[in-house]
């Protein structure tokens, strides 16, 4: 496909998404209707779509409309590409520019303020209060594509061995300072999941900030650990790789853990599954990676930024409060409760923990950590508490 044809395809997928389809559904729908497109073309179209969503507000401003066509016009302008070369009306290319589009683009000044930062108006005050002087820099970082990170599985060997095995298959990586297990992929990312290193459990896909927060949790041999909101199980796998013990995973949606037994086998660790409603007993460590706004991961999941609403944020804070209360009952006396989010918002982080500690005097705060995308990985928060 030509560059113009790829942009035309991205316009179609973006229009599906803006009409209500989740972005992955929109991309799959386009691919099924255009089976001639090879894997390289599909990957390039996906990159265009995600680039447009990361910068949706500023690109719509530059392109004159919040539509697939407007976003791609804005992207061309932002990248210094003459839209006339792409929007030519030639075969497979987008339709030629109209006079109205030319006039709208000519009248559009350079984006400024929250528009330039691709920040929704309603959430800006909360982010500014939470991030302080780093607000603009963090929002600018969220406009860029996120790095690809791998976690070296210590149960299979050291980071250097995993890095060498990846390099032998054309996946070039470098150690990242956020965690002793973190590798940043700088070449060959699309080869990872077909590599032997991945198939044999030497590495797992996991953001460096997430790895750093898991590494901050003390684990020892023989400890009982429950990942209460396990999802796919990446964090409990990372914990289990560090020391032998009893590791359990729970999620209110058991389907999210469907692949966890196979992943654990590949990683060379044992993780038991706790069904919703099942009582796992008192634990030495309970990890709560709570549902949240995902504001620390908006460069990976840009549609979440635009779909988040004030009402949804209020609901998430209530869900977090409820989960913390239930998880606290599973911690044995002397045990620890670890609360994590991939959020940048104080309402989901420090304020949530302060309210929990005020409600439940059995716990005391032992450690609090915050990371933003300025550290290289995603935005993350950790509060580690002990039941006294």
C-alpha cells in the first residue's frame, strides 16, 4: 500500500472509532474488509490510528475537524507533509482537498494551552493539582509513543541472559534503570512474540514502571501472596519469579485469568487461581492493582483519555474504596497490603489511601511511591501498608 492508501485506511478506521467502536474493533473490522493488506500495512495503519488518538485534540485543531479525515489532515500538517500530496483523489488515496478544508487549515493557528497538550478541559485542574510543575511535561510525554518493555524472568535466568537470547533472534534491547529486570526494546519489537526467548519464558511484556513497583514489594521464601485484581497475572508472575512460595491470583472476571496457567507454566512458576467468591484465607501479602482511570498509560491506551468522564472517575474511586475494604480483610496480622494504580490522579492515589487509613486503624502506611512517564515508563502509584 502507498502512504496515501494507508492514510485512507486510517481515516476509515478512525471514523468507525469516532462513531462508537472501540479502537481495536475498528481496526479489526477494517482488516477483515480488506484482506489484501499485509502485516506491514496493518501495522502501519494501526500506528497512524494510535498516533492520531494520542494527539486527537491538537490534530483535529490543525485539520479543521474531529473526524478521521480531519485527524489525518492534522497529522500531515504536524509532520510537515503537504496534505495536497496525500489528499489527491488518486486511486486508493483520500479524496482531494476541498476549498473549505483549505480555508479551515489556513485559518487554524498553532494549537496552544490544553489543546496543544491534548488534555481534556474537565480533567486538567485535577491533573495540574496532582502533577504540579510537571503537568505540561507529563502531558507532552503522553503524546509520544510508549517504549516497548520486557521483564526478564528471574525464574529462568538473569537479565543479561535474556538480553543475549533476544539479540540472537534480532530483538535488540537495553537495560532500563527503573528495574533490575527491565529491558527496553530498541529494535525488532514485532519479533518478540514469535521468538524462542518469549516462548521459553525468558521474558514477558511488562512496562518498566510496573516492574519497578512490583520490585518494591518485599517477598520471601514460603510467603503466601494474593494478587486480588490479577487481570492477566503479570504482577503475580513477576513476584513468583523472585522467591518460592504460595502465589494466588483472583479477579472478579475469571475470564481475564484464562491464559494465566499457561503463562505460569511457560515462566516456570506456580500460581493458583482463586475463583470469584472463593475464600483464599489470610495472606502475608495482598496486592491490589485497582481498576483506575489509566491516566498514567494514556500514551498506550489513548482512547481511554477521551472516553473518561467525570461520572466514570467518581465511580472508579468508589470501586477502589470498596476493593480496598474487601482486600484488607484478607491480610493476616503483621501482613502487608499493597495498593497500586496506573493513575496520575491524587483522588485515586494518595487521597484514596489517606481515606482508607482513616477508616481502618489496623493499617499503617510504610511506603509510598509515584512514577510519571518522565521516568521513562508509565505513570504508576504504590502505597504499601502493614496490618499492625
